[in-house]
């Protein structure tokens, strides 16, 4: 360590800087080394699969309440593990005909129990996105080759989901209500007895490189892809996040993000289960009045959300509702400056913005209370590397590629998987990113969300950010998304789509110029829609919005084009 420290003192990148600046950078360098070492030790000597990691924590704290849901049902670690054991015994004869089993369940305590049970049977849960609609779910089920889907009659009825298409496709539905009815009292009793006595370790049950879950990408800009995340991928991401934060077993996580989304699944459920942190699972992030009230009532200290949902809570919550929070992580979509300011002023809370991708299990970088930087998505997590490839027409930053133990095993989609494997371990994020001298990432926009206007590259994300919150005269409900259309003279032109019929092009032009963007960033027309379509994470469904615009211009187009 001394030799490395001496090397850092003479590092050429320090250059001609003051003594205080040198001390600051060396302190940061030393922290980075310690964090990296902690991560590497845990990856080498810790549990190699999630089931084993949860089981080890459960053995240490069997009576600790670890899970609670909106029904106020609580589970201790002992009940969690017994429930998983019993369920596995009942499911053993029902989940045949393939390693993958679909899960169509909301944020309830039964969901992690089912996942643990499937792992103990050597099965791989495929998390279906029920907010995407039945046609999209059926396409994902066919992609994953699913023969069975575990769900709940009560949930299907409450969510008004029609599953006839699954039955017609030959997919068997396994209802939890029927499974529970088949569990006898003696079976529960004898399983509990087995759990009272020390059990053999589950370390060798599932190899680190075996697939843990199938998660599907959002499909906001294309057809959803099936992502295979291994036990090693998810454990690496859990340990990366724990290495840069001070989360303890005294913390309490509130998770209302859907478990079919990798942010809600890994950070909102697997991380607390592995670390021994209480989780409150709430079924929907859209209950803008109830979420703050329940979070307040349960004294939660960690909250996961997105920019869209945080705006909703800021409109409805009492200033004291979030008084217990230590960590508020925001990801899945870019955090707007107006959102960060509103939370700082109303609740006195700094939103810690992070960045990730489903393919990275999902976290890539995150801001922390120790080293926050406004306008950035934090620094790269330990054990990860990055490289930037130049993009024609883009001067600030480049196309981001990342590599690390948390990067996925591969895609289910053959064409996408071939492209991924050709990169030899690197994952192409498709994002244009710049990295400053201290390693903080700034997201400039999606590669697919750049338009070439008069030969210049224009970030549609930057335009949307400039318009977010720029029209207070129309209230917080006013939203603007940006699309493009071909143009013979300019190549492409921008189109603004809003749910506010009174919004004018002059107002949009003034807002964009006020943010310092060029005239090329100004949309040439406005389209009005009753509501801008959103994904389950709250971010704009640009693919669905484009299909909506196309259908408006061509009424004979089929609604299926929306990809819902």
C-alpha cells in the first residue's frame, strides 16, 4: 500500500496543483483503493450465489423481520426461508418442461419467496412486465421459451389483465392461491423443524455464472430484449453499491419500484435481503399521496425512485413525510434540475442520482453523500472499467462502453447477443457520456436520441431537459417530449409533443434559448396528445409516443404498432 501511495503522490495527472488539492485527491485515491479491495475480497470469499448469501444472513438473524408489504403481512428471515422451502416442495412437480419459469406478480412478500423457491429447484425466474400489456408480455414469454407462469388470480383481477393469450399459446398458469391450498400443516411444521437446526450451506447449489433471473429491457426505443443476469452479476452489483455507501442493518428500505425492473429488483429487494435490511414492498409508485404517508409511518431511511415519480410526490406530500430518509436514490431516467431543487427546498433532501442499465444488473455509477456532484450521475462503481468512443458531430464526450463483473451473461435475442459477444466483455451502453478529471459521469443523451439537423448533432434529451418545468403557468402537469421527422432541406427536424393544448412555439423557443441551446434545438411544430405514454418506471415511452403520432397521421395504421 505504501508503494502505491507513493506512486499516487508522483502521479503525472496531479500536475502543478496546490498542497490542499493534492491532499484532497490523494484522500479520494486512498478511499478508492480501500473500496476496491473490500469489493474484491467479498467477491473472492463471499457467497457465490444469491440464495446462499440470503441463507447465510438468515442463519445469523432468523427472528429479524425482513419483509413487509401493503397487506401488513410481515416475514422474518425464518418465515421467509421456511416459506421458500415449502413452496419449492409443492412446485417441484409443477414446474417442468424447461429451466425458465415466468413470474407475473406485483410488489408483495410472496414474490421473493417464489424466487428463492425456484432457485432451490434450479429454475430461473423470468420477470414479466405487466405494465407493458398482454401482447408485449406474450412476446417476452415466447422469447424466453416459457412453459409455465406463476401468478395470482387476485392480482390478475385487480390489475385487469387478460391472460387468455397465454393459455392459447400453450403456457400453463400456476396460481399461488391453488398452490397455497395444497400446503398442509404438517408439511409446514416439519419444514420449520429442519430450519431450526443448522442446514448444509447452499454455497455450491448454484454456480456464480449460472443465470439468476431473466429481466426484459424497457423497450422505450425498440423491441424489448431478454437479459440474462447471473448470480455473480447481481452479487457483484450488490457488493459494489454496499462498498460505496454506509447502509447498515438499522436502515429500512421503501421500494415501490416494480420488481420486473432491474433497479427495483437488485437494489430494492436483493440487496436488502443479502445485507439484512428491512424492506417495505409497496405495489405502485403512482400513489402519490399514499407512498409518502406509508414511508413516514414505517420510518424508512432508504427510498428508490425516478424523476417522474419524485415530481408526483413533491406535489402531494407533506414537508415532514420524508423526515427519516438518509438515502434517496434516483435512476432510470435523467434527474431534472427543477426536481432536485424542489426536494432540496421542500424536504431538505439531496437526491443522489445514479446511472445504470438492465444489462449491468443495473448500477454503473452513483452519487454518494460523501462525494456528491450536482449535474452528474456520480462516479463509476468499484471493479468497473470504461472507455469512450468518438461520435461524429459530438464534441463533448463519446459513446460509453463499460466492463465489469456486473455486466450480463448475454441476451436471449440472437442478433443482439451476437453483437454483445463480439465486444469481448464490453457492454455498449448506447449513451453519449463525458467524464471529468475526477471521474464523474455526465450523461449527454442516448445515441438513438440524437438528431442530425443541418449537419449538426442535437441531443433530444437535452431539449427535453430544457423544457422540463419551464412552463409553470400551465402547472406541474404540463409535459413535453421531443421526437423527430425527416426533412428534405435539414435532414431532420424536431417535433414537440405536449399534453398542454395552450402551449405555443414561441414559449418553447424562449425556454430553449434561456438554457443556452442553439436555434437548431428548437422544434418546428407542436403536437398535442391527451397524455404522454409512460413506461412502468415512469419515463417517457418514446417508441409508444412515435407510434401514437404515426397512427394520428395514418388512421388506418394498426394500434399494435405502438408495441404495447
